[in-house]
């Protein structure tokens, strides 16, 4: 028989009480350390694997490409045309590009769209053309897109040029089994989003969005490549952007296919995003470089804003990446131009053309520490779950303390054999005040979200003004809740009978902190299944403050705790981001708001509706009476 089975019922209760009241709090800090160390270990080569092609039908680099040096000379001529029409107004520019596609022999058209939100009002014209493959039945298609504006803010001249050059090459090919759609979108994200909405036939119930229906279309889009090659010169390296809206990721086979081609038939230096890191044999430096790449990926995922126009395809279950030309003068690598870009894109499209079904073989959840090394979900998910468990352990311990008797706790510490029940059966808990504070915090979070996202039509209305209004509502809640709690505490102390046989309920802050930690664990662990990077970022920011902070008799300690909690609140994080990126706070807020209104990102709702209420509850918990 086991040890527990040989213990009496009272002894088992005592053992559980010791574990819940004394070991769990210490164990929660240990779990935070384990989670942090685990996360730091992920970029190490021992915890990552080399990437590989899972879908054998792709055969990257196996087909002979048709984009030859003669086509690159033609592309240079087309580049002059693109440079000329890029200075036209939006409508004339789109019509000129439509004419170029028509001259190639494709069915081309333009699409007008408008977007009106509380922060922006935009109008643009997209151009698109369809190459109907001779051997295709029109049920499947691939997309190659190139926005007019690069992520660098300049004209995407070479990107649009390659689009036209490939259209000329594909027109003389007869081996494609999927139609090829060429899209040149206007504006930032809103242009391609308007085209995708129209392509998938979404109803225009929103008066803020209006886009013309498409007159040329094909079948279901299987995959897409977005080209971002700014300027007219050559490039040092090819960057891959792959994060989508709310942290969505394409199938890893798509990235692996491009990596195989870029290392084979069209050798160029390949990197993640736009960061060039020199190779080294030093293990420590290699680890630091891998950590930088992984953190960079997690940064894009955590914000929820896609790292390029490709991210909009992922919303429609279309695997897509952005190929980005990196021009870094002085970098020690072989430069490449239109010819190699054309070869890489054509060879990738030829591989995608081989697919008999949608991408499904490889991973959809992964972290990349290099182009050729990945960490699967089975290794990177446990740290955030461990972080959530640390919150639960602390919450259970506090819940037990709120229901136990101080006399019995003292007896346990002295080793006396005093019969006690389970921690949650000993004394009454007053949950009215904690529940009211938590409930009002969520109401204030909802009110803040409404204030920030609603256009009231006032003169001079900006996101910063709305945030200040939300702060005013939050301050009123904190002042009212804390004042009421202190008044109630004094009343209870003054009316307390000197020899009352009924034990006093636990302090309000104990129950409030227990509820806050339990909700934090629920928030972090649930979010981790949807957006791991966002969840782990929030978890690491709040872990130690939420676990360690509690009311003190010393006012200076309470003030320091409140200041730290304010620093990690949404307004505090906005100020930090403003300082970190040297941007005005209003621009940071406008960017977050546009992400929600235009792209449907979760960052603003998550911060206002969950993160801020929990932060307000923690602030009020610190300011409640200590005893």
C-alpha cells in the first residue's frame, strides 16, 4: 500500500494543507524560473531540428525554368515602363498597368475601393490579371502579388517589374495545371484586402468598406507569393516574411521550398525578415543570433499585425509568404538582380503547381531560429502552460489561506497535531468586495474599448484623447473601489466584538488576488493556443508582479508596487513603445486602432477587455487594507 493510504483522514488533510499553504507559493516561483529558462533554451540547436520538405510532390528546383537571361533584359525594359507609370495618379497608374497585362495577352482589369475608419479614409485602385492555364479546369489558382508601395515606404519598382516579366514568361508556357493570378495592389494592407474580399465574395455589410466586384477570376487559391523588391538596383540577400494576422503562419513546406531553391538552382543569401547576421563558428554567438531571430519572429506574432501583405492571404486559409530584397551596401555577399528573382519566383510557382492538394503535410505551428531550423509546438508550448500553472498554484494557496484559521496555521508551523479540515472549509469568505472590484474592472475595460473604437465626431478627436478619457474612467474606478474598501474595513474594525467566537473573514485582498491570478492563468493559457507569442509576452510581463505584490503596512512599498503595475498597464506599455521606437504616442495608438479596424487584429480587444481589467484589479488589490 502507498504512503497516503496508510495515513489517517486527518493526517491526509494536514498534508494537503501544508502543501497548499506553504509549498505551492514557493513552487509557483520555481515554475516561473523553469518557464523562463525553457524559453531561453529554445533557440539552442539541441532543442531545434533542421527543416525538410514533407510534401514530396513539391520537388523544389526539379523543373527547368523558362526565365532566361533574355527575359531579364526584357525585364529591364519593363522596369523603365514601371518607373514611368509609378508617378501617375492611382487610377491612371492602374489603367496603365492593366494595359501592359493586356498587351501580354492576359485578361486584366482594375478594381476601385474605399476604406473609411475612425482613423483613416483611403481610396485606391488595384490592378489584376489572370493567366488561364491551357491544361487547367479553372478550379485551382496560384497568386503572385506585388504592392505598389514597399514595406520601406518607397515604390516597389522591381517587384512590379518581375510581376510583368513573369506574366510574359508564363504566357508562352503550356505545362501549368493551375491558373496564375497577378495582383498589383494599391496603398498599404487595405488594397490587397479589398481584392481578397471581392474575390471570395464577402458581403459588403460594412459601410466603411466598399470595393468593386471582380470581372476576372479563377478557382480556389492554393498558395500565394508576395514580391517586395523596392528600388531599381540589385540586392545582397533575400528575406522571407511569413507572419500573418493574429500570429497565423503558413505551412512550413512553403518556406522550405523557397529555401531549397535559393540554395540550389538560384543561389542567393537567404535570411528571415530583413535582418542580416554574419555567420560564425562561435557557439555562444550562434545562440545569441538564433535568439535574436526567434524574438524577432515572436515580436511580429505578438502584435498580431502581419509582417507583409502575404499575411492577408492567411486569413482565407491561403498559404503565403513575402519575398523581400535586402539592399545593404558593404555586406559581404554576391549581389543579385531581376534574373535570379525571376528564377526563384518561377521555380517556386512550378513547385506549387505540382501540388495535388492543399498544403497539409508539414507544420502550421512552429518557431524559426534560422531559415533551416525550427522548433515544433511540442517543445515551445510547455513553458507558457507552466507559467499558467504557477498562477494557479499561487491562487489555490491564497484561496486556502482565506478559508483557514490563523490559530491552526500557527499550530501547523509548530508541528502540533491539531485536527484541521480542508483549507476551503474552515471560515467564511467575503467575496462581495473582490467580486465587485473584478466586475467593475471588466466594465471599465469594456467602456475603454468603446471609447477608443467609437468615432464621436468631435473636433480634434484623436486616439490619444480617447485613451486619456479611458484613463480618467479607470482612475475613478480605482479611487472609488479603494475608498469604499477602506471605509468598510474601518467599520468592521470598530464594530468587532472583543471576544467574538466567530472568526473574522480573511482580508479582501487575499480573495481578490486569488481571483485575479486564476483569471490571469485562464487568459494566458487560452491565448497560447491562438497566439503563442502574444500569450508568452503577456505572461512574462505580469508573472512576477502578479505573484509577488500584496498590500503592505508601509505606504512607500504600496506606491512602488502601484507604479510598477501602472508601468505594465496598456498606457504604460504605449509610452514604452513610443520611447523604444521614437514615435509619438498618438501614432502608436493609431497603429493599434488601425490594426483592429482594418485587419481585425486581437491586440486592442485583448488589452482593453482582459489585460487592463486584470491590471486594474491588481492595482486596487495592492491599495486595499493589509489586514
